[in-house]
């Protein structure tokens, strides 16, 4: 009896302790399982963000795809300036307040955002270049369905990311009845499951969430202890000890037989399992973390390029079969599996186009930790995913490169997909359209950019319309149903076609007006032709009279002037004896000077007349311009000294050109004489010549009175002078510059005059190596004949127009077609 009492007491105590330990271990297992489930949900959310960003669409398209994720309550794409590029729904603009600092390139941060009633809701922030994609989730999205237990997902700083309704940031220490320092140690746990006893027999457990920097905390109730059951069991044990002994003995032999049969069944099941694994595209692996040993069954070894049969190898040998960039990930995943209890990684073979997914759990044997799991071939799956993503990206690129508007609606008339041309046609800004918006709302927004809507004349497609936008563009709008009950809308820009039609109408009206004007002008042209013939005869007679007059004047003026100049020169030199009174000699000098000046003037006028009449010819020879300048300077040096001027000759060339020596000398005399004439005493006149590959460049510079810009172009015309006062002080007719310019251009050179009042004048001209060959003048076409021909052409046009039915076609009406309808709403979108 005493033995059974002692046995009962020890049994109760040991059972109580065992129940507590078993309950605690069971709770730890539930904690780990719940943590893995949270890790899966977070991973799914992160991968959905990656999928949205991989499409490389517009901000509104990225936001629209992200908003389709599970439990998503709001999405916003934030620019580098913190302003939303696109968000959905409208209250998701509040996500601009989420901090995006210190997020690395392509980095991810899991955070929380104040929700309704002050409860924290989880958000995931992902950096994409310079922008940030922020996704807000509903409460309990990471925790999943929660019972009566108090649970929370917290960051290292103690901020609640997701929790039950009674959990708030800043209240964790009070809820779990621990101090802030104890809470800090709980939130920074690195591996395994940490537990802490709480008042009332409850237990708080915490573990790190796999693949994140977050901690899962749960309040575990007190484990149940079956004391009454143990007492009853003890009494039954006492009463049935004898029967049990006999029963055990009786069943001993049967159990041995059953054990043999069970072992046989176990071996058979293991063989069947191994065959099932090998028949699929996968295999079994074991990794002994402490001893760095790896086991691969023959099917998994075959995927990595090894020979048939199971393979035992070192960790270094196994890593050599893995792609170089995945080796560090395998080691890191193994270390993480020791702390978290689960192992999962995708690896690529080193020398084979194979991708394997390894998944397993930790099995502890004494002090050793062994990762056991299954590897499967996911090469085709990954390839299909990549091809699908690439195809979707190409589809978006193709739609955005279209010159037509393109929109896809679902069967509930909500927008699913659109391109940039649609936004351009109807004035939508980037981010204004969102996936899921209803068609009538988009029609209302587009109405402000539509001027009018017309039905087309195509009876086979009665739903097609043409839209006139307020910016003047025309869009042909076509709608076609899809197989799933939706609709595809395509809008084509037909503005150019409409403009051509309008241009044809305008041309038709202009043609009719032209024909009417030509009818009125035909008689007038014939009359003008007759008048022109008469005026032409008069002009030819006047031209002949002018030529005769110039010839007579040339002879009549030069003959007496030659006599005056000749006899004056003889008398000045006193060739036949002295004149007597000295004043006679002074008078003779004046007569000689006046006669020479008048002869020079007449020669200039006659030369100018020849040039203007096109009858001036050049008697060319090889001329050394430098020598010609020296001769001219000797002629004018006396006059320069009389005016107390300084003549400077800057010779930088000895080149010879083909030119008329008399014309070149006359050009130089005119330009240098003008420079001396209009330069006050004490001034300087510079003459320079520069060789050039195409000819020579001559410059005549003075420090005289200068010329205003308004007078420079005028001085190149015949008989023009700077001002009347200068004309009175200096003799001249104003032909010098005009004649010089004409002679230079006759040689094929260029003439340029630059001057500033009070600062002097610079005249630059060029002479080419060879003057241009003067082509034979074309025979003047008789203008009268041309007018007659024009009149005949007009008559032909009029005759042709008379042969057209109803003279000309009636212009097409610019008004809308007869079957136009007054729009009650803008088009669904094209």
C-alpha cells in the first residue's frame, strides 16, 4: 500500500511537470509554425510588389497591379520629393507621410502606419530607383486569423507592425506584464523560441520571423495539468495491475510478430516513397551542419551532374556543384535554419541549366543539427515565369509605342489597361486614371476635352463614331467585344485626313474664284498686250535717242575740252614766250584745272553710262597691284602734303592678278582721293594690300570725318554725297564711289565700306585672280508674246472649265453628316 501511495505521488508530480513541459513544447511548435506562416505571407506580399515593378509600366499601372494583392487596402508610388506620383484609393495619398529615409537601392522595409481608432496597420516600403512603392495592408494581414491569444509582429525598436485589436505601440510592456528592458531583449531575439513566465500561470513566447528583421510575440495560456485524471488512473492501475500483467504477457508474443510485420511495411513504404520522389523531378537531401557533410539521393545527384547512386560528400564538394553566386546564400540559409528551424532556398547548378528548390526542416540528434528535406526541379517553372514577365513587359511597351489610343474594359465596364495615347487624346494627367475605375466616371472626366461627336456613315459598324476634340484633332473611335464579355476600345487620329478634306474644299472654292477672276482678266490682258507693244516701240526709240545723244555729247564736249586743256598747258609752260603779267599764268592754271576736272567728270559719266547699259568691256592684262598703288600714291602725294596729311603704304604682297590697268588705277585714285579729301589736317591715310589664295585684298583707311550707317549704302549710288556742306568745300559729283564699286564688281570682286562718324572710314575691296567670263546675254523674250501666250492659257483654262458639268463641282458641305447625333455624354474612351 505504501508503495502505491508513493508511486501515486511521484506519478502526479512527474505527470504535472511532464504536462507543463509538453504543453510548453507544443506551444513553441505552434509559435514556430505561426512564425513561418507570417514569413510566407510577408514573402508573398514582397513578391507581388516585385511583380508590379517588373512590368515597367506607368505609375498608375504599377499602382493598379499592386492594389490587386491580397489584403491590400492602399498603394502609393512616392517620388524622390515625397509627393505621390500615383495612389489608390484616394485616401491612400496619406501614405506620403510614411518615412522613406535610409532605404538602400532596391531595398525593402517593413513598417506600420496609423490606421482607424489609432490601431497600427502594416506597410511594406520598396525602393525602385529614385521612387518608393508603399503598400498598406489590412489589420491581421500578416498574423492571419487569430484566436483569443494576444499576438503581435514587432520591429527591433518595439514598434507594432501588426497585432490583435488590444495591441498598440507603446503598450506591449503593459500587455505582457514585463519591463521595457525585458521587452527590448524579447524584440531582439535572434534564434529559437524565447519564453517567459507571466503572472496567472501564463507564458509569453517570442521568435524571429524568417527572412525578416521582425519578431513574433504571443501570450500563451497556462498548460493544463490533469491531476484528477492521474488519481483516477492510479486507482485503476492499482485495481488492474494483476490483469495487466497477464494481458501483457499474453500480448508479448503477438507484439513481436506485429513488430516484424510493421518493420516490413515500413521498409516497403520507404521504398515506395523513394520511388515516388525519384519518379518526380526531385530528390532527397540531408545536410549535417556541424560535420559539414551532405547526402544526396541518386535522383537529386543526377540533377547536379553526378553519377548514378546515392552520394555522400563534403560541404565544399557540394558547394562546387552550385553556381558561384549562390554558394554564400546556401551557407547563410543553413545558419539561419539552425535558428529558425526551416530551410528553403533556390539554387542553380554550376555547369548545368538546372534550378533546384531545396526545402526542409532541422532534425536534432544530440548536439548535431541535420537539415532534412526534398529538392525539386523548378527550371521549367522559372523559365515560364520569366517568359511570362518578358511577354507582359513587351506588351506594355508595344501598347505605349502605338500611335492609336488603346483601352481594355472588363465585363463590368471597369478599366483594366490603357496606353499613353489615350491619356493624350482626352487630357488625362499621369496618375489620374486607376485600374478599376468605372467607365461612366472616365467618360465624365473626358467630356471637358470633347467638342462634338458624329456617327460614321459605315452601316456595317453602326457603333463607330468620330470625335472632334477641343484642340482641333479628330479621333475615329471603334469598340469591339472581347471573349470574356469585356470591351476593347481603339481610337485612331484622323486629323490629317480631315485637314486634307478641308484643304480640298478650300482649293475647290479658290479654283472657282480663280476662274471667275480669269474670265474678267482675259480681256484686260489682251488690252495691256497691245499697250505694251506701243510702249515698247517708244522705249526703244528713246533708248536709241539716248545712245545717239551720249555719242554726240562725247564728241562735242571732248573736242573743245581737249583744245582748252592743250592750249592752256602750252600757255602755262610759256612754250612760245612769256605771257607778261604774272596773273595771266595764275588764270591759265585755273583754266587748265577746270578743263581737266570737267573732262574727268565727263569721262566718269560716260563710263557709268556704259556700265549701267552693260556695254563696258575690260581690257585685261597682268597687273601687279602693289606697283599700281605706288604709282597712284606718287600722283596724290602732293595733294596730301598740301593738306598736311600722312600717307602710309603697308605692302604685304607682290601678287599679280589679271585686270584692266586703267580701271584699277581709276579705282585706287577715286578711293585714295576721297580719303585725302575728307581727312582734316594732321590726319593719316593708310593703304594696304594683302595677298590671298583667290586674289588680292586692298584696304584704304583714313582718320577723317567718317560716315553714319544710314549714309553708307546711299553713297554707293551715282551722284550721292555725304552732306551738302562737304560738297561745297570739296569739289566732286558723287560718282567716284559708285564708279569704283561698279568697276570692282565688273572684275568679280567685292566692295565693303565701314565707318563711324568722327573716327574715319575703311574701304575694303578684293580683286580675283581672273575676272569672270562674261556670258553672252540671253535673248530677251518678247513680253508681248508672253502676255499673248498667258492670255491663250487663260482661254484654254476657261474652255476646259466650261466642259466640266455644271462648270465646277459643288463644294462639299462642312457641316456634320445628316445622321449626326447630339451627344448626351462623351465617348467611352478611345
